[in-house]
C-alpha cells in the first residue's frame, strides 16, 4: 500500500513539474529560436550590425537585469503566499511591485535615451560602430518599461505555479518580433529596408504588444482593473521593500554579469570585430542548452518557495531531486549538441567562414561545461526559493571578477593568447561557481529549512 501511495505521489509531483517546466522550457526555446532568427537576419546585414547590436544590448540588459531580479523576488513571495493560500497577499505584492517598478524604469529609460552615446563610449568603439549602436540603443530603450511589465507579470504567474500564461505572452512577443524584423530589416510588403534600425523597431513593437496583453491577463486574474483602488492609491513600501530586498541581490548578480561583459567585450574586440560577432552568435546558439534548462531553475524557486509556505520540506526534497535528475538528462542531450556539432550549429546563423570557425570553438568549450552550469541553475533556484539570494550573488561576483574578467584581460592584453583561451576561462568560471553553490547548498541545509521569513541571510 505504501509503495502504491509513493508511486501515486511521484506521478503527482512529476505532473506538477511538467506543468511548470514544459511551458517555461517552450518559452525559453521560443525566445532562443527568435533570438537566433533575429540574429541571423542581422548577421545577413553585416558583422558591424551584429557588433552594434551586441554592445548596445549590454546596456539594455543591465536595466533588464534589475527587473528580472525583481521578478524573481515577486515569484518567491507569491509562491510562499500561494503555499499559505493567502491570495490577498498575492494581489498586494503584484499591484505594488508593478506600479513602483514602472515608475522606476521610466526614470532609467530617460537616462539611457539622453546619454546613449556617452554610455556606449565605454566600449571604445570605432566611430561607425558607435554611430550604429547609439541608434539601436535609443530606439530599444523605449521598450524598457514594457519588458519590465512582462517580467513582473511572468514572475507573478510563475510564483502561482502558472507557467502557461507567461508562455503565451512570450509566444506572441516572439512571433511579432520575427514578423516585424523580417518586414523592417529587409523591406518587405512595401516597407523600406531599414537594416539594424528595423530590428530595433521590431523589438520595441513586440515588447509593447506583449506588455499590454500580459497586463490585461494579470488584471483578469487578480482583479486589478482599478489601479487607483484601495491597494494602489499610494506606494505601499511595506510590500515593495521585502520584494526588492530579495530580488535586488539577484538583479545585482545579473548586473555584475553585464558589467563584466563590458570588460569582456573590450577583451574580445582586441581580436577583431569578427571575433566579437562570433561570440554574439555563439551566445545565441548556446541557448539551445541553457534556455530550456532555465525552466528547471525557475521551477526550483517556485516549488521550494511553495514548500516553505506550506511548511512541508519533505515535499520540497522530492521536487528538488526530480528537478535535478531531469536537468541532468536534458543536458546530456543539449550539451552533446554543442560539443559534437558546433560548426553545424554556427552555420545556421551565418555564412561567414571566419565567424563559424571562431564560434564553433566557443560552442565546443561551452558544451563541455553545460552540465555544471545547468545543475548550478537548479541549486541556485532552490536557494532563492528559500530566500538565500545574497550568497549566490557573492559567488557570482567572485567567479566573474576574480576569474573570468582578470584572466580574460590578462590573456588578451598581456599574453596575447588565441581567442580559445578566453573561451576556456569562461568555462572555468562556470565550473568554479557550480562547486561553490553546491558547498553553499549543503551548508545551508536548504531542504531541511522550514523558515518562512526570507532575505535574512
């Protein structure tokens, strides 16, 4: 009888995990596919266009990182409130975070728009590269408020265990982006060819449309029709501060990555714009493995947070074990693709033989370290679900600023090594962070911790 009960419980857990990760995985695959298609279209313009998109995206992604972290904070609190069946708490958290985040991102957007050229000068780009990147960044900056709405809405829904709705919003955003990118970049159906500028306009339109749809869906779920209602006639910092306290360390980790990418970009550009274009395309291709595995990390945050809210860590242990096992199986396949077929993958993105050769070496190295990278994602997801968001950030800071950045700069400027040395440094950083996260996870004994008060590491 116990065996039967255990099998039933295992099936229920598997079903809930699948209901969570399949939409997230599909969403990740769709985003990755869209990025690949968009980058492939830009890659047909010129390597200059790819580089311009790359350095301007570094700036855009810094602000994106802030609100992606906040969305993680929302997910943690919503998951715990959901586990405790406190739906009024979910509504308050959602409305207040959306309102405050929108106000904040509008300020940041204006700062970026009016200072785009000055900001991009930190990359020491050529005059032509700076000109193109500035145009792209100014246009895409207007999408920041809308992508922030999309991120917060997705965080709320995923915290409630609903990954289908964010997936549907992502599908719409990706389809709109692809369609308008094709029309605007190449000038189809009567449009004039706009090249890189067309890619920027297409991204903005996609983000605007998805934000409107996402907000309407959340409004329908939580009854937020009146943003001047009793919970939103003023900023409620009692709801916002805890969310930001948990989310900002995650944001900071992502910002650290974006900050590090500035130095890494400078190092890679010493090998030429072709090498940097190969790196940008390689990042897109790497999403074959990383993006689907990202769904398991989000699921770990949600289910561990839910288990804490329900005060049932035995359930949390079962979810964690299942998520880890499935991540390993997935990575054997996706990491294998990067390791054994890097050249074929790069040829999908570009027909430039030099870019293919350099990018293939990058994918080979990344394929070798996909296992520790993806399992690390599940460990960090579980840590964040339990409220331990600061320690993974410290580990990321050490990995980036004590290994990846200094060794890359040393190799590029002092040793004058080949670009492959830089790729190997990237891999060593990922392995180091995996080992540190694993030690932290065991020391914190997360799966035996039933605390509900979070963020007090």
